[in-house]
C-alpha cells in the first residue's frame, strides 16, 4: 500500500525519535507470569485513530472477560468514535481518547495527563509496541505491571516484553491474544473472530431502519439486500467506475438484488439511481444494519471489520494489503484478491456467495 508523503515523513520522524530514546533507555523487563488473582483492572493502550485497528482489540477483550469475569477494562485510543464502539461491551469500563494534535494544545495535554495518572491499574498493556504515542502514554500511567510487544524502538520501562516472533496468530485482529501468555491463560481452542457484542436493542433498531428503507422504496421481502461501502484509505479505494460495472453485471445475474450504498462524510452521495442509500453515525447500529442485510461488501477498510465484528456475512475485496493478515475472520465470510479480476467476475462471486 502506498502512503502519502506526509504519512511517510511522520513515520520516519517517529522511528528516529524512538530509536534515539531507546539507545539511552534502561530496560528492566522480566519474563514471568502475572497472577490473575491480583488483577481487578486492566488498561489497554492503543492510541490509534483507525476503526479497524480498534475493533481488532475485541478478541482479546472478550477472552479477558471469559477468563477473568470481574475484570474492569479501560482503553486508551486515538479517536472519539471508538468509545461509541467499544464502551458498550460488557466488560469495558471506560474508553479514553487522545486528541490527535495534543502537543498543539497544552491545556488539553495537561488535562489528559491528569486523567491518565488519576487511576492505579494492575496491568497496562501496550498493544502498539514501538509507537511513540503509545510509549508516552505507558510512561505516564500508573500501573503495577506494564507489558508490550518487543521492538528495537522501545524506550519506556516495561515489566513484561512479548516477542512478536513467537506469535501463533497471523491475523492482526488476533495478535493481541499473545498477551494471554503473561496471564498464564490458555489460548482459545477455536480461532476467535471479531465481536463487539451487539445488544438486542441495537439489532432491533437496525432491522427497523432496514424495513423502513425497503418499505419507502417499495422493495419486496423476497429481495436480497447487499450493503456496500465505497471508501477506503489511499490506494485501497476502489473506483466508482468499477462499482458501476459490478452493479450492472450483478443486476443482470439476479434482478432480485438490491444494493444499499453506505454513505459517510467522505462519501456523501450514492453511486447512482440504481442503489438505495443509508447512513448512521451510531457505528454499533450501523454494524447491526450490515448484519440485517444478506451481504456486506467493501475493500479493506474499517467498516469491513465492523461488519465482521457485528456477525454480518462479508465479502472483502482486496487489492493492496495482505489478505491473510487483514482479511475477514469467520467461516461464513470470504476475502478475494481483485487485482486480476474484472467487475463481472466479482459479480458472479457475489451471487454465488448469496
């Protein structure tokens, strides 16, 4: 995947800063188990602003709840919307978001430092490894134990370091399960999937929205509904011309298919008059809407992982990123590489999946 110049420069500066700090840091990490009987609360540190990366925390969160039912989990993230997605989960107590331009707002930074240091945690887990912002947060928080993935760029003082090379899961959504080792918790026997634990109320709201949309457009109950999302980061985005060709072929193959275009601030208008349109700022209800449809389709993007985490049936269209690392989890879902496929080919795969 090709990154814009400003992203490349930011990454290089961050790596340089971390490397310099790592040279002069004192590392006291020790390899031992943390007794789960000591643990009443856990802080997960993932100051990232991408929806997918935050949804990738859900398998770990759910395994913690399964093995330590009474544990309270706080999560530090990099986007406000993450609280809307993760905070309603049964074992999540609080989600704290870091403003992306914190250094430009000293008063906000001071408030945030006070907030992060106000609570004493039993365990703080840095999911991001050598990330500059994650290590700054780790250094600030009060925790008896501090754990991180290993990295040459580590400079914060951690009690536990997990080597990435020993991981048993390749998918990024399951990587955080490696931290179960520190807690002496067995890995799940069956491979987990993403799961935001939708409530019945959220599911019913989405069903109501879908029914209202279909009724207002005189769509019959026998119709198959496909939700699509056309946006994606950088060169992962699929052109509207491609989507139009795919849609034309799809409707030739099956006239009883209705496509619902999911709109967002970046995609404010629907593809054409052949599709319906839907949007919802409540991302959990949006995920439930994907679940209510017969199929969800998009490129590798945050809403795709939201759909998987909402138990929707998903067809993921990959063109740049690694399918095994970022593709769909779950047996009913399918990930395909469209680099050498025509829209007509994908239309046929779509109908077969339905």
